[in-house]
């Protein structure tokens, strides 16, 4: 199993930046990719970005050019740098671990991001 703990959320003004972190523990050697998702009230959880073990990244269209996902294997941490935030980015952000040879995904508890003046 894998445990994920997110941090870094908060209240930010439009145009501002936030840096989210996700620390993984447990069976981390079996993780093949780490991703960020988000969910606003009354909506379905949506994909934001993913980074594979080899460093390849994929972004949702809404995140391209504004968000950057990165990983630090030594710290078992995945980071989401978010710039030029707007109100549509307000949501609960979740970290996800995707496992090798399995369809199992693990989720963190989420960290709230609120973009408001």
C-alpha cells in the first residue's frame, strides 16, 4: 500500500501562485506514476497533471503553460507549481499514485485551493 499526504493549499488572489506538495510512503518502489487531480463542489474529479518515473509529463489543457509537475525521488515528493491562478482553479486538489502492473490507484486526502480576491 501507499500513503499520500498533500500540503500547500490555501487562499490566493487571482493571478497568484501556489505550490502543492505530495509526500508518498509505503510501497513507493512500485509506483509507476504520480498525478494531481482536482474537484470543485458539484463537479467530478478531473485530471490536472501526471509525471511518470522516467520524468515524462502530461498536462490537462487547463494546466498547460501555468502549472508544472515535478518529482524529487530522494524525498518521495511530487510537487505541483501553479501560477497565474484564477477562480476556476479553486478546488480540492488530490494526489494520486499509480502502481506498476496494477490498476490500483491510491489517493491522498486532498488540499484545498481557493482563488479569490
